[in-house]
């Protein structure tokens, strides 16, 4: 079982990374191979150039630091994207990466508008770990957007860990809340890893 983590937070000790690490640790304890990419560490990165070469080749033509994490979406059974809400949306660096996911959408999607037409193989699960300062009744749209992007890429099963009320400058004051979200992250990791262990494909092999 392979778990891919794409971290869109720049803060190594921030809430997004802390909660996401808790998810990764439990997945690893369940025997998963976990690969984490911190997008903010990458220097050689570019946005989609709209060359549409991916429509014929099936992969992005740009060979920069995003190439490996993009390719690893094929390798992964469980795809985790983690992001703080920045200005009502995902972080800018994750958005840059998201545009490159265009290479995982089949061109026919845009000609006949059949909704599920992605290049990523079947059986994958997507998890969005979303942190924000605002209360929990805000930004459900971000999850819906990410789930739609994943669906366009061929991943139908999307889960959401929504971590509200976390403010960048108050890590100590929100310790209890953070603990609670870490617990939820561990539970979610257990749930999705267990689902994979019991999947028909795993049993057949
Ligand atoms: C540039 C910036 C923009 C932000 N915009 C929002 C926002 O629009 N809505 C919100 O609820 N929180 C916003 N926040 C707060 C963060 O989403 C929140 O504190 C998050 O938990 C930080 O994650 P981190 O600890 O991984 O950095 C913003 C923070 C920053 C630095």
C-alpha cells in the first residue's frame, strides 16, 4: 500500500504539517510506504504552460521538481493533499501544482464532458487535510473543488479532514484543538488503510 502526501504548507512545525504527519505515521504503522513532498522546499517549479503535450503523451512535458510528485499519483493507493486555507483557497503553491494535474485528465473529458475520465487508475482514494483559522462552517467549497479535480483525474473516493479554528500565530493556545485534529487524522488513516487491506485486489494478490 502506497501513500503519497503532497504538503502545501510552508510551515514545518505548523498545524497542517503536524496533523498530516499524524496521518502519515499511522499509515506507516499499517505497513504503508509513505512518500511526502513539501512543495515549499521545491525551487525549480513552473506553472502549467498550456502546451497540451500531456494530452498525447499522458504525462507533463515539464521536467522540474513537480515531475516526481506528479508521477507518484500513479504509484499511490492513497493520495493526501494537505493545505492551509490562504485567502479563501488552497495555498498558492498547491494551486500551482494543481494546474499541473491537468496531465492526469484525459483530453476526451473536454470534448464530450463525460465526468469520470481520468488517467489515474481505479481503486485510489483521495484525502484532503484542510486547516483554517475560520470556523468549520466555512470553506466546504475547497473540499468540493479538490474532490472534483480528483474525479476529473479518475479518483472517485474523496475524504475530508476539516481542521477549523487554527490560527498561525497561536500554536500554544490551540494545543488542545490540535490534539483533537491529530486524533482525527490518525483515525482517518486507520480507516482508509484498513479499507485498502480489505480491498478485493489486495485479497486476490
Ligand atoms: C497568507 C495567509 C492567508 C490566510 N487566509 C486565510 C483565510 O482566508 N481563511 C482562513 O480561515 N484562514 C486563513 N489563514 C490562516 C491559516 O489558514 C491557518 O492558520 C492554518 O491553520 C495555517 O496552517 P499552518 O499552521 O500549516 O501554516 C491564512 C494564513 C495566511 C498566512
